[in-house]
C-alpha cells in the first residue's frame, strides 16, 4: 500500500467519524435540546404573604391511662372501705379525683347522688402505695393510708359498684360485686 493509499484511508476514516459525531449530535439535540442554547431566564417570584390556618385532624379519644386502680371493696362490716392502689411508677396527685358509689335496686345499679367521695386537695398517692377510704360506724382514720369517707354505711351488701374518676371527669377504674356486676 502506497503512502497515497494510506492517506486516503485516513481521510475516509475521519469523514466517517465526523458523520457519526454529527448524527449523534443531531439525535441528542432533538431529544434533549441544544446544550449550547442559553437556559431561559426564570420569571421573578413574588411571594404573597398568606395566613396559614392549621388543620386539626381528629383522633380517636384515648382512654385515660393511669397506674391507679380500685384494688377492692370490703363490705358487710361496720368498718367498710374501698382500697385504691397506685400500681404505677410515679406518684399521683389525687386533687380533684373522686369515688362514686352506685346503689343497688331491682332495676339495676344507679349512681347514688349523695355518695361521692372527693379526695383531699394535694393528696399524693405514691407509687406502690395504697389508701383505704373507710365508712361505717367503726370507720378507721389514720392518714395518709386510711381516710374516712363517712360514718354511715356506703357499700350495699347485695351488690354495689364504684367508679374512680380523675380530675377531668375521666373514668380511671371501676369495680363491682354481686348484683351490680354485669
């Protein structure tokens, strides 16, 4: 092969390469747009102050959770009591809490209006501790572990129900026996 032939092949190769590059460039520009064109200038953004009103998403009402429970009721004695126990890990301020007694009657158990015991202001039931709220003629009084509700009988021997309410009228616990249990 002569030098002239070698030059001709080289020129042909360069031409083929130039054609391939041109075709590739044309396809790229057709699909993506020319990279040589300047990007359009964005329109200036003018912010308009707006008032944002938060949307409140309703959630299911959660039951009040506490470590405080009604541990039991002793009745049929002249020193009746209801025992409240803090099974939680923190002290519980019982201010505003109350116990409601239900009265048994043949139609069922109904709240008894005159039988509500409000805990004393600033009464703290420590974690792991319990308190007995006594009633009856022999009601035992030894604060802070034993408090007196009334010197009359509260708990019905045929059956009764107690509800422990927190300071926002949420039911914390209930306890029933005999005829007042469902």
